[in-house]
């Protein structure tokens, strides 16, 4: 075994004690959680936008971006609810490349997951403190979920993790919406099985404990496109795709049937500039079919301060260093356009 144990990670209680949520932040997060849950349970007709950088690479740019979201949120608050996408850990297809702030709090520095764990918690808290918005992140490591569970208002399980038993069971113990992406193969039965597992109660091993969960009635589907057997990106956001998932839900007894459409990744072929067109097509499908309108709860959009992405050695503030993102000017225009169309 060639593993080297580098440093002991503090317990959840120790990290939370070092960087606690204030009473006011807890209150604001509870209010945000309630607003988001009302969308998934059908009590609210507002449309959900989970929007932000592909990866949260630096705190200052992410917070600046979220401040801009607050301004546009006020303009569309009657129709749209915005949740900042603050993804602090990044799955990599081959395992190589930048793995996010959790691994490298300094993108050009050496990996240090203790510093990264602290940096991620501080960033999520900072966004809440300075904007009043509570955040979304990806569950890359189920064991890390408790370090952020008092801060996050939305969690996504990625396409490469959705078949993993520990991710599914951990999702079943969350009290916030957890989106299950379709796998990279596009097999919708895998996604539906994952939602079923997350909605059911379980007893399982979790961090040296025997744990039990009550099930998560707000576990739901995220459609992110897929890669075919030739390695080509294929979308699954079209009208026929939304109807097909609606029909799959109808064959189950799952609670709160819901779809969130990811407008980037394989749905756009990573052509970030296609996201506005894709978003508007989804809304057109909703207007055409009441069942689709009831089940599509929102969109996931990759957006940052600057268009596109930058390569190694570049240092453009607010420009993605992973997948290309929609810049702020186009993002604001898209949000306002969506509000007019809803």
C-alpha cells in the first residue's frame, strides 16, 4: 500500500466551532431553505435558478459575482429564486487537473485539504453573510457533507457519482433538495433508481458510525446530457426528453416529481454560449405541456464574471479555469429574459 497519511483532519464539531454561523445567518438560511423547498413541493410557482461558476476557484471573485446576483434577484423576485452555485470540489473524468478549492485553496499552489476544507466553509459563510443568499455545492465526498450541511441550501450528486451507494444513502439523510444527475452514459433508469434510493430511509455506515436516515422527499432529477458510445455529447433537454422523464416519474410513487435542467455540460457540448438558447427552449416546452410545466422546477447554469475559460498561466479575474462559463453581461440579460418569459 503506497498511501501516505499526511495530516489529521479536525472533526466536524471542531471546524464548525472555529467557523460558526451567526444567529442571523442561521435565520436567513432557514428562510432560504423554506423558499426553495416550497418550489419542490409545489407550494410556490417561482422558478429556481442554480447559477454560478463551474468551479469556485477564488473567494473574492465568487463573492463579487454573488453580489451581482443579489441585484438581479431583486428585479425578478416575483418569478425567479436564485441559488448561487458555489462548487468547491470538482470531479475530474481522468482524475487529473484542478479539483477545486477543497483540494487547492490556491489554484496554483500545492494541494492542502485541511486548508481547503476551511476555505470552502468560510466561502459559503461569506456569501451568506454578505448577500443573504445561501448556496449550492456538489457532493463529491459524502463524508465531507457534514462540514457544510448547516450552510448549504442545495446539493447536487454528479454524473460520475450518481450510481455510488454512499452518495445515495447520504442524500437520503439530507433535509434540503438533492439533485441526482443522469450518468454520463445517459441511462435514465440509473438516475431514477438513485432518486428512489435517496427518498427512502436507510441504515448504513457513515464515518465510523452506524447511521439511519429518514429519506429525502426532495431528491429529484437533473438532466445534464450524456456522452454516446462514440464519445460525442448528446443533449437530453428537448421536449421529448422532458416528457419521457415525466412519464418515468408517473410509473413510480416518488414524492415531489421534479426536474432541473443543466444547460451546460453535455447538453451544450460545453459550448457555454448555447446556454441562453437551451434555457429558453426549456421554457417553451413548459408552455406547450402542462405536465412538463409542473415537473420542471428550474435550471442549472454555469456563469461567471467573464465569458469562456482561461488556460494555465493566465490570471483573468472572474474567468473560469475549468469548464467555460457565460459572462456576467450575458447572464444578467438571460435572467431578465427568463423572468419575462415565465
